[in-house]
C-alpha cells in the first residue's frame, strides 16, 4: 500500500457540523475573538470578587469606546436586518465576545432566501469593522448611526466548509471566514480587521445545556477575575504529580482487575493516552496543589461492598472532618455520593478526571469557585482528547483512574474497612 499522506485533523474549535443546516431555527452560542495583534481592545476587567452579581462593583468589564461600539452593533444591528434573530444573552470581554443567538424561525434574507448563519456573523463583523476603521481614522464614516449587520443589497460571502469529518450536534464545528473581497478592500485601506477570522459555535441540544450556556456567558467576567486573581491555581499545570506507577505495574493491576477486557490492543490504547515521564504515569493538575501535602484517602466503591456502603461513607466523612482529603474519580454512584457529601460539608477533595486539560481550560463556575477557594484539586493522567459528550469511558479507563487514585494516596482502596 502507498503511504497515507492525508493531513491529521486539527481541532481548532471553529469547525461546523456537517449534519446541521445553519439556516434553520435554533439556539447558537457564538464566540468571536478580536484580532491577535490587538491587546484587549474592547475593555478591561474591573470589580471585586466578594461582591454578588447585580452589585455595581461585582466583576464586570469596563468597555472601551470600541467595546461600546461592538455592544451597540450586537444589540441593535443583527435583529434590525434579521427580525427572526434575537440576542438572548451576551457579554463583551476585553478580547472576545460571547452571545446566545436565538433563531425563532429559519434564517432568511430580505429577499426571502435561506441564509447561512455564517453570512449573519460575517456581516456583523464587517459592520463593526467599518465603524472601527472610522473611529481609528482609517476610513471616513458613512453614517452616524449603527452600521447594519448585513448590507441591505448584498450578502457577505462564506468560504466553503473545509471540515474533513462531521461533528455531532452540540459540538464545535470548520472555519467560516469573512468575505475575501472585503478583506482585500480592508488591506487596500491599510485597515486591519478588528476581529480574528472565523467564529466558534456551540448548539445546546436540550434545556439543561441551554441553561449551562447561559450561565457560562453571565459568569464570564467573574470567571476571568477569578483566574487572574488566583493565577497559580486557575490554569492547567503540566506534569506536576509523579504517581510512581510504571507502565508495567499498571499492566499488572489491570490484569488483576479486568482480565477479560485487557488485550494487547486495549492496553496500547490506554498507554497511548497516558501522560508519561521515564516510563511512569504523571498527572497534570488544576486547582489547589497544596492539598497533596495533606493526608490523602482514596474513595473507590466496589459492588462486592455494596452492603457496607453506609459504613464506608461514614468512615470517609469522619476522616474528612478530621482533616484528610478524599481522592476519587467519582465513577460509581456511591463514589459520587460520598464526594458530593464531602464537598457540601465544605471539606476539600481531589478529583481524578477522565480527560486531559486543553491549553485553555474552563471548568464549570462551581468547580472554578471551589478551586479558587482552595477546596478542590483536579488531577488527570490523560492527554487531552476532543470527543463527543455522548462518548462513554471504558472499564479499563475507569480501572486506570482508580489505580491512580490509590497511587496518589499511597493507600489501598479498602483502608476504610
């Protein structure tokens, strides 16, 4: 056979879903970033973390004149030219913006032609660009009001989708950039664009995901202030924990725990994903790394001990009340119950994650608050892998994480008996 010369898929977070018609009604969480050469042109962070949302001094962004212009365009222009679209929630951050765009019915142009969401975003960005160029003296303003999201008699072009593989609904999908002709016109004016090429979209597929996306948008200023205030805890730290588990030792553990699932191919798939140094498994971390210096106890619930669950739970919570830190992958319902009870009582915990941390990692608002306050440490022995939210983890992955939990604690999982 000839050599496979296909390029690997690059997950750039701007890929569209082949299976979705982007002229259809629905919810779209859109993220647009400013040009990389610009340094936080839309505003700066302000406020205090100890102030609740709604307070005038709660975490927020003090918008620059450019940020105020972008906010005006977002609030007024899109719906003016596309009455079926509504910006439900939005936040303008110093170097990007998030907004939840609701298409109440299928997206059509003034002439009644079905219109791709990419045309709407391209038009919005171009409208902002024209005002940006006028504000910075690169072009004369054409009017004193808000520039339309899309010119009434023209439609911005959308580049062909270059996505090599389809993405499921609810995931990010391929770059849709602005009109090439308009980019060339900008270059002639020596007017660089305000925004980076393309955009990210996330399509919530049920009410729970919709609520999560809305909460994420609203919490963005507080999350940013948290990350900058507790920088050492609120960003991924690489290879911070050496588990002392060798690849050979892991193979032996899995042979004892899951002999029927373990094959040369399945173990090769596991080791390919693991973070390793000198033949030993290591972990990346996110959160309060100082928790590792306290007494650590693994929480692993086995089916054979189901009748003793209350005894195990009480012992775990008693040790946590005495200052121990519980460590678990939270796989089984019993493990989740024990770890959630510990967190509810305010005890610090360590969680073993089933995926790696990307360079830009955003846990939920609650988990970020717990990390910032020192009550939570996230550890992962895995390389980051882009995957569908519906993808289940295997038994071998679960057993590997249980092994890591015991190794981190230097305790067997039956310590509570």
